[in-house]
């Protein structure tokens, strides 16, 4: 009896003990019962890539000598990519062009308004002027650049062996933080600080940092002033969101989960204030901090924040509610996964240089992270019932030729969307193989799959109730299951 929760202990006083234990066991098993055979979802959430930027000529690669080769399967389905007309007679100031794999990409303007201006009401002809890098002519030209299967080789190979979408979008226009929030909440508001720049109609449309995160502050005094007193206006534009996110829904059903981000472990503490000082150097010599606060969506909510970046009380508690409050480092993820404590739902965020964000990351560093992560997940005993989702937070302003359709909240201030078309891939034994889904999905479709799979219900005032489903990319009936695919992290080619 002492092993039962207090609420269940009191219920047992009115029941015969055998019946009580049977009822409790049934309730416990039901809380973890899934709608599909998928028992583990791992979402790898990357940065700043439009669909055409990575898949504009898929599955046709140039295969220059000395670079990783890509040769498509004969039965590769049709994909909505760049046509000959768009490649040679584009309505923009420049035609799309192939970017070299040995050059660091430039960061483009991916603001909420700038992206809408680039789409120009469906004419799709203002990318160079509106989202192209304003500080460099070379960088500005890159807004029309794309990579092929000789640079993003791993992603093209995952598409060949598993399933991808060519009709998936950012839930709204804009940069990283709105994309991350739409992934976990299906909305970007309401924020408490409704009058700040970067907030429209109570919805966050910019990269304002989370207020409930030590590592978004310069020192302990700054954090104490604004992190603990939400009634004081923060001049540095840090914000807090109200309402439910997917973590709240998972907690209610006692389903294990966590967000795991590179660099989340503090490098030091100063009077209890966490300092996230780790940095790394990318393929081209650029240095970037590992942890980026505005990429961590659960830190925007009081219910799921871990302001002081406290570690879990034990590895066995990873995924469960304790002082870490479900927010962890990637190092913690692997300690949990390797010891048999893989949470049912895990969101993985690479450290800065490996997240794919142009300006400090690149396809080669990103590929190394993706392949090492997926190879390792495929070797776990849990692979047999795992779904891996590769998704992106925004397009970085890079050109894509498809005008997004309108979503349910298209006319709501601060929620204008859908935004740009983004890559979306699923990797699983249950994924359809060499399959392209043409149905409309968005970032919140991932949230919806998790809700449906664990029967969590909806968050409320969220795109989760209106988003398309991932189910079209999966096959749960009888038949052949997809095999694990081991790739070379450096080249992205299939390992021999």
C-alpha cells in the first residue's frame, strides 16, 4: 500500500484491497497506452532552412568529383521542387543557384514582416530585396542559394529510405522562437508583456528571450530583478507565456518527457545563478555559444521552466517531474537513453554550431549531429517502437517557391500564417519508405501526433486542433518494416 500515490491510497479505503490494486494497475497502464505501436517519439528540432534550400532539386544531385555522391532510387516519387523554368527564369532578381559545400553560409533576414514582404502576396519575387542579407552583397545573393545531395547527403538518404513531406510549413511567419513555441504549444502567446516590441496582438513574433532562464541574463542581479518579479517591465524584452503546452498535457497523464539542449548544463554558478558559458568552433572556424536561450521554448512557461538549469535528481528521474522540471542537456539525454531510461517523448536541440543556423552553423556540422544522433538511436533496444522526427523552426528567409496556404488563425494579429515551407522527415520502422507526403502539415502537427498517440487532449487556443496529421507518412498495418539506416557522419553516405 505504501507504494501507491496518496490520492489512490485514500481511494483504497472504500474498496476491497484486491479490487483496489487491480483498478490502480489498470489506470497506470492506461496512462501509458498508446494509440499506435509508437512508444517513443524523438523530435530533432533544427534551425533556419527552407524546403528549397535543402531539397530544391531533390532527387537530382550534380555529383562533382571529390564530393559525396548521391544516386536516387529509380522509384523515387515526384516532389514539388524547382522546375527548369524557376531555375532559369525566376521572378526574383536572381535565379536560384547551387551553393558550395565548402563555404560557410550567410544568415538572412527572417523577420515576421520581412518574410511576408518577400512572398509579396503570392508573386514570390522579393526575396533578394526583403530577406536577403542587408550587410553583405555576397550574403544577400545567397538568399537564392540551395544545396543538393552532395552537401546535405544524409538528409537526402533519409528521405530515400524513410518518409518526407514536400508540403509542410512554419505555423506562422517569423524567426526561431515563434517556431519553437508553435512546436510545443501551437501558438506564441499570450505573453504577459503585451506591449513590448516584437509582440503583436499579445503574440510573440520575434526572438525575445525567455524571462525564466538565468542564461538569458548578464548576471545574477539582473536575473533577480526581472526573473523573479514579472510585474516589472523588462527593458531587455524577455517574455513569459501563459497557457498550456505539450509538457503540461504529458505531465497530466504521467507520460515521461523532456527537452534536451546542447550547452544546457551550466559551466558555473554565481550565487545560485547559472552561467552557460560553453562554446564550440564550427567546420569553418566560427565560434558560437552552445546554449541559445530563445531556442528553448519550455523556458517561456512558468509551469515547465527550469530557470537555474538544475540537473535531474538522478538519471532514473529523467523524464519525470523533479527539480529539473523536464529541462535538460543533451549529455543527460544520452545518459538516460543508454541506461534504459529513454523518455516516451524527447525533444532534442543541437548546440549552436550543429543546429543548421546559417551564420554560425552549416550543413556539414549539422549533418554530423544528425547522423551521430540517429545512428545511436537506431542502436537502442527502443528503436523497434521509436519515431524520429526531423523538423525546422524557420526558413532563415531563404527562397522557397511555394506560397503557403492560409491556416486557421491567418487573420489573427501576430498569428499570420502558414509561414514558409520547411523540411519535415520521419524516421522509424513504421515510416513509409521512399515516400513523399503531399498533405498540408505544420510545426504543430508534431504536437498533434503526440497528443493523439498518448490521448492527451488538446492544449486550447492552439493550432494543434487544426493541424494536419503525420499519419500519412507512417504505416501501422501488416507488412515490411523499415530497417535502421547507418550513415557516415562526415559524408552522409550509407555506411558499408
